C-alpha cells in the first residue's frame, strides 16, 4: 500500500531462518511443529554491500561478547525493506539462533531479538547513511529504537538527556495492536540489567531513571520492564488499530497519566486496512473494476465512486459470494486429501468430512492465532445450543477453523485439540 501510494518510507525487520513454523495437526488433535530452514538464496533478498563489495554488518554488545548481524534488502514495490540476520559464522551458536524463529526460544532469546530489532535496526540505518525524519515503532517489540536514538543524540549532537528525549518523542510514533496486558512483552529487571547495564551511563542518567522508562511505578523493583511503557514514554503519539481498540488502549494505559481522563490522552486510532489489489479475490476485483472503473484501484478514497455499489444487482453479488464459497470449500477438500497422503488422518474421517462439507450453505470462518484471549473455543461453551444450530436442516451452517498456537503455548494447543474433538 505504501508503495502504491508512493510514500517515502523504508522498513526494518528480522530475517528468520525457520520463519514461524509449519503446522501439522494429528488425528488426535495434537499440533505437531515442523521447522524447515529457508535457503535465503531462494528469497527475493539481496545482501547490502559497501563500496568495496563487503557485506554490510552491524554489531551489538552483549554480556562478554559482541553479536554481528548481516543486512539484507528486499524491494517491496518502491519500498525498501531491510532485514537483519545473525545466523552465520561470526557468531556463537546461541547468538546465531537469535534470528532462527519468530517468537522462538526462551524469554532471554526474545529479549535479544528485541535488542537486535530496535538497537540493531537503528544501527543498520546509520550504517547505510539513512536518516529518517519520523520513526514508527510497530508494537513494543521495536521500542529499543528510542534508546539508541537517545544515545546517538547525546554522544554525537552534544544534547543532554532531557533535550534528547524531547527530540526523540517529537519524531516517534507508536502503534499497538494488542488489546490485553498479556500480549505486551515485559522483562525482569535482572535480565534487562544483564544486557543493558552500561546504557544509563551512555545516556547520562541513573539506573533507576533508565529502568523507570519501562515501568508504571519507577521505584517498584518488583515491577517488570514493559516494552509498551518504554515505547509510550518515547513517543509523541500512540494509536490503536480500530476505534474500539483506541478506547481500549486509552483505558489500558491511562495510569501512565494520572489526573487525566482516558479521552484526554495522546492515544488515538488508525483503523487496520488491507492492500486492496492483493487482498481481494480476483473475481471480486473484476466486479469492482466493472462497477467503479478500471482506474478505481488508484482512486479508492473517491467516496462518490463507492455509491455506485447500490446500482449492482443483488443477484450478481450473491452469485459472486456463492462462487467464492465454493472455491474455499474445494480448497479445504483438497487439503484434506493431502492429509490422507501424508497419513496424518484416518481416511474414513477425511471422506466423511468431505461429504459433510457443503458449498451451498452458510459458512463461518475463524482464522486467527490460537491464543487463549482470542477465544476460539467460545463457540463450544454450550454444546447443546451448538448442536441445534449446526444440525438445523432449515438453516444449515458450517464452521471452518484455521490457525496456529505458539509451540510453547500449552493452553493454545489444548484449544486446538478440544475443537477437533
């Protein structure tokens, strides 16, 4: 979307050797984790090189050692995406695994991933001579960008800490997506101290001031260091991803600004969107172009065009929905047949499921991560009522579930098992 809109923007992230994971669900409902390494040479990613042809790398100090990260570049349309990777011979094994897997490893590895994303991301931009005017912290995972920007301003621009923090705040935005406290990363003070004990000195502040940037109550030594609090304290504006989520976020973080009502806070919302040309089914896109004009994609904010939707015959829209539903069901059936080939499921159960899947009835999909707070199993709280709904011959309905539980999320994996059984 940024590319199509010709935005002057770059993005920074991590390049994972194993991605997230490949999910297989056994006949008993057990989630089986598959880890297939990626060959980066097969990806549309190229090494970033210096004038002498050497691979550009950045480094971060860790306890008793230094970790190096290579910089890769991916062109996403007009937008440059830079990715950091530690899985190479310069690093010891435990540091090579930093970029092995999304959300992978223990809490210490998670902390190192966020150090690499935040501090490493800023140093990668610095190494390439890129100087953004505005920084966007997408979730608290990247909150350390503010700390390294503070360091640069204090060490290179001769600013003191109060001056530097005002500059960083004035040029930083923070987006949060998570509506519950459990989804916001936080770390014990001991772990933060192990990796960042030298940082306060470089910023010209005490350890108490430093750790307080990530706390609601700075003097409470039992309170964990919150990446979300850090991001908020180093940002000018904060936004949720829908109107309702904006209100939830105001309530969630209101204690950071005692004496102010939630609607007085600098927390707003920007509604989540999609990249229309690639998100919409081709058949639907054809209908939009036919209705709104071939240049509709480049004029999606022309609200007068949208009024033409009322002139489309209801039967045409219903025909499209039926066609897309049929495609979905056929895709699901083909996936089921693959499960037979891989011997992951009893053929009798697969054939029975295929027979029961219909392409001409109301179909409701749930495609989300299987985290407990997303409540995938809510539908099964009243089985008698559910039985009446799904077995009503006059109003037939079927449900499709898709999603992964984190490999270490025992409760999430149990939800998958419960739904299957």
